[in-house]
C-alpha cells in the first residue's frame, strides 16, 4: 500500500512536469522572448549552488535505499531457488525501483519548475519527503502498536535467520522501561551473587572457629583432669 501510494505521488509529479504542447501543464519556461526584441533572455536564477545542494540532498536521502535494494537482490542468491529468494528479490527490486523513481521525479520536476535555488531546494525536500513515507508509517506503527510490530519483525528475523540483517530501532517508552528494568535486575543479581559469596566465606570461617573452639575445650578438659589427679 505504501509503495503504491509513493509511486502514485511520484507519477503525479512526473505527469505534471512532462512537456506536452497543448496540455495544461505546470512547466515554467526559463527563456522569454519579447515581441519587440530579437534577443531572448534567461529568467532562471538557478546557480551551481542550487545544483550542489540538490546533489547533496539526493546523496543523503537516496543513496542508502539504492544500495540496500541492490544488496537485497545480490544476497538473494544465498537461498537458491526458493520462496525466500523470490521474496527478497521482490523486496530489493521494489526498494530500488521506488528510490530510482523518486530521483527521476525530482530531477524532471526541478527541470520543469525550479527557476531559483530556493525553488530547487524546496521541491527537492518535498519529493524526498514522499520517499520517506514508509519510514514515517513504521514510526507511527512503532508508537501505536509496538508489541505487534516487534512480534512481526521477530517472525521475519526468525524466518530468514542470521543471513538477513534487520536493523530496527525500538525507541518507545515501553521498551525503554523494559531495558531499564533488565539493567536493574542484572545489577541486583550481581549484588546478590557478591553477598552470597561473602556469606559462604563467613560460614567457612565460622566452621574453622568452631573447630578451634572444640580443640580448646578438649585441651581445657584434659588439663582439668590432670589438676584433679594432682
């Protein structure tokens, strides 16, 4: 559903940015040619600074998804011809395709609409926000139903084993409380272990003292018997 929504949104931008004469499009021409002048002027204020920012944003927002998509497709060969391999290939192709579509839509829309550095940065940020809809949905599910999400992701991890790395960060208050409680329990267990060991040491010393006391009593009894004989 999220993938279809993203593709539909990018399709709207690509369609509106297409240069088709006779249709009502949002294309903004960068050159204007007055009727009383033979020379045309360029009204575009896009400079190399705007292009650099666009390339930087594209690298930051899209490079990770592009590489992850390729890694998924490449790693699917570990499972051979199986359903798992097919699922991984579909997932990798979907991730790579929607990210490539985001880059293409951003480029063509900026070419059609951006006539200043601010326009280019503004349009780029909006389109890259659409590309992050899946992550926003994941964050929403993590806040609304963290137990279900954790169970689902755990099942996925168990299904694919250790060969698939699932990078999921749980930052909900419930998980923070659980982690804090686990740390406290571990600390209490270590403290109890130290005290148990100390008690055992004291018991050993006590047994040694009891043995010494018995020896002293035996000697004292022997001396008393000798004194009575005298």
